[in-house]
């Protein structure tokens, strides 16, 4: 018997006007379950588990590269964070790159993230509806403009290469800017033209989930020493 959904049905907790509280509970449970499963499986078994999907996704994007003949499409999304500075977040991110558990947990569709690979950071995640394995070309050196408190910018760029044959298939860039309320993160992804708009739109959504996770964790961890100091006064 197939289990489906009906647009006519509505389920909620008594007293609530909708099911958003249930959605939030499901999200917390899903994150916890994924963190447990990914942690218990480990790098090698996770890689083996999605190896067929990686081969399929890589073949698809290799075809996109050929069909697009060098033409790419770029999508950009800006994330705002309050009470977190770009300087603090940038420092936290550099340290977080050594914490595989933090990187993996930030997005449900982070399957592998190994920053210590000799060929560059090795990542397996979703582009569009396909799982793709790739190496990041290393973040280009940070460009920081500290002329004004609200103009300090941290810019980074990375070329993406398929992990089976090294084919370059796209790039990502991040720009962190100080703002009066905290910071802005301008995130962009460039992919072969024939993969747009689906892969572009999906990866911008992917960015929003992972960077919100990282920003919230960074804010909590960078604020912790101050909080402890305040409590001791």
C-alpha cells in the first residue's frame, strides 16, 4: 500500500493554527538522526553507500560541461545575520574547516566533507537532484578591505572539479561584509548553462541551509566566553 499525502488533509497540535510546530519538531529530529547515522557510518562507509549516485551525478555534470561549451550561469543569494560580525564568522569558519562533524552536520545533503585531502577539500553533496563528488580548488586568499567598519569584506573563491576525472564544472564564491546589524554573506555558484535553472536554484537553497547552521553555531560559540564572563560578574 502506497503512503501518499492529501492536500485536503490538515493535521496540527490542538490549539495551534497550523502544523508549523510539528514541522519544527520534525526538523530537529531529522537533524539529530542524520548526525547519528553519518557519525556512525563514517567516511568510508558513507562514500560506499552513495558511490553509485556519485557516478551518476558526475556523469551528468560532465555531459553538462560538454553541452554548455564553456557557457556558465551564476546565481547569487545574500544571507543576513544579526549579532555576528563578519570578522568573527570568518575566523570561526577557518577553524571549522578542521571539524568534519561541524561541516557534515550543517546540511542534510552533505554526505562527505574532507578538508585534508591532498588534492584539495573533497566534498560529496547535491547539485540539483543529483549527488556529485568533487574537489574544491582551495579558497583563494582572502581580500579584506578594512577602510571602514561597515566596508570590511572577506572574499573567497573556489573552482570545483569532479572527483573522478578532474573535470572543472563550476565554482563557488563567498563574500562576508560587516553590517550595522551584524553581517551579510553574499554566496554565489556558477554551473554549466544546461544545468540551469534547477541546479542553480537548488544550490542557492543549499547555501541558505548550511550557512544558517554555521552562522548560528558561530554566534553561539563566539558569544560563549562573553556570556560566561557576564555570569561571573
